[in-house]
């Protein structure tokens, strides 16, 4: 794990918080854009965790 991996997790949390705030403000475009961004970041986080837990050969 390096700084980039930690920043990816932090940005994922910030994107989720932004979706919640946009939902309360009833901004449909921001919610849609946030959901797409969140999906990409969650996929990246899953790949980070997958490759970080592989046994070293």
C-alpha cells in the first residue's frame, strides 16, 4: 500500500458524501455523475484490495 491507494479510499468516501449532499439538494445531474464516479472508484478500490492481498510469489 502506498499513498495513492490511501488517497483512492479517501476520494471514494468524499464522492459518497457528495452524492448524499446532492441528493438532499435534488440535483439530478450531480447525483448521476457522482454515481458513475463512485462506481469507478469502488471498482478501483476492489482491485487495490485484490492485488494487495495476493500472496507474494
